C-alpha cells in the first residue's frame, strides 16, 4: 500500500507523533480529521475482517449486581499495568449487561479454557446464563467460574468513552491461574484450540 509523508497531505492536521517523520496511510490521515469510520470509507465489516486476524483469548466478565450474578463474554480483555495491577475490557454501548457491572463497581475477568467453549456461547447468547454454572465468590463478590484457566477479580477504577464502546479499567485485587490448562482462542470469528507443537 502506498504511503504518504506528512508534507504530502492536503491539510495541516498535526501528526500525533510530532517528533517523528511519520508515514501516514490515507485511512489514518483521514482518521485525524474524521469523526466516524464511515467518513474514511472503513466499514464495520472491514474492521471485523481485519481485526479478526488478531488472535485473542475469550474471557467471561462477571459481577454480582443487586443480589444476582451477571456476565458477558468478551475478547477485548487486555492486561494494562503490572504496578499498579490494571486490566481493561471494552463494553459495547448496546450491552444490557454492562450497566449492571458498572452498578456493581467490580468485575471478575474469567479466562476460559479450550474445554469451556460452551460458556463462551452461553455468555454471548440470550438465554439464562448461569443455569448449571458453578461459581465461587471472589474478594469483590464477583463470580469466579469453576475450572477457568485464570481469573482477575477487580474493582472498577476508571472508564473511558471510545466510539461505540466504553473502556473499563479495573484494579486487580485477587487473581489466580492454572498453568496446566489450555486456552480457548478466538480467531476470524471462530473458536479454536491452541495447536500443539
Ligand atoms: C468471542 C466474543 C467476543 C466478544 N467480545 C465482546 C467485547 O469485547 N465487548 C462486548 O461488549 N461484547 C462482546 N461480545 C458480545 C457479548 O458477549 C454479547 O453481545 C453481549 O453479552 C450481549 O449481551 P448483553 O446485552 O447481555 O450484554 C463478544 C462475543 C463473543 C462471542
């Protein structure tokens, strides 16, 4: 794909890396000015197709809100900071679960194993999410799902508005991992196991 130097661009938008002589592709150049992706010709389908090439794990974000367990499957989970220990996930603004998690003020990020694809489907679907699901309560009260690869129980410490999602930042107060388990992966819209050597 051809690149353009800053000086070639027909506008004077500042480069975010002002100290560098950045090469800016047209979509990014437009992004400096445009408010929505449609203005630079990038559709949601294009984003899904390209970003789907980035392999992720699958996490169930749980909380205990108004005496009930709630939860949703996400793949936008990221470790942010080691000291202090911070993680984040992105909640869609259309999510009906996120307002309950926000009200609880905490969440537990449950990292699923390759044997827990059914939980990923359950927590992304419309039916009752907790029937038959065994869990314990973490330090915050959030459900820790049985048999997960790892979990990070967190207090919500910050939120950032980001397009059609909200970035939710949690401070980890308790965590555990089972290094012997195998992870569930999500790649190009499909669940996959980790291929062996
Ligand atoms: C693999 C996978 C990853 C997902 N990642 C996210 C995510 O990062 N953020 C999000 O808000 N929804 C994500 N979803 C969608 C939610 O799981 C689902 O749409 C949501 O829980 C709908 O239910 P709700 O309205 O109860 O929140 C993902 C779904 C799947 C299957």
